[in-house]
C-alpha cells in the first residue's frame, strides 16, 4: 500500500480490476493502492509525503 496526503476529496474507479476507492481530504497521510495514489497525484488532488528517514541512535560505547 502506498500513502499520500489528500488536499481535496477524490473518487476513482479502477481501470485494472473491479474496484473503486474514495478519499477525503486530511492533513495526515492515508494508505491506498498505488493505482489510486497515482491517479490522485495526476489529478492534483494529492501529494506523496517525503519518505521517513530512520535515525540511528549515537553509539556511546566509543566514549573514553
């Protein structure tokens, strides 16, 4: 599942399978199939959030 932030409501019927999806605008990212996310981004209704970067805690064992 892919995720996107929807800026306005978006409704989509799949061209590949017998399915359809709807998303309401929200400030947080929502998870949907990639086909739906691609269509929403192409229509200007959603943006893909930047990837989260995992941070590694500092290694304190090297301290004298």
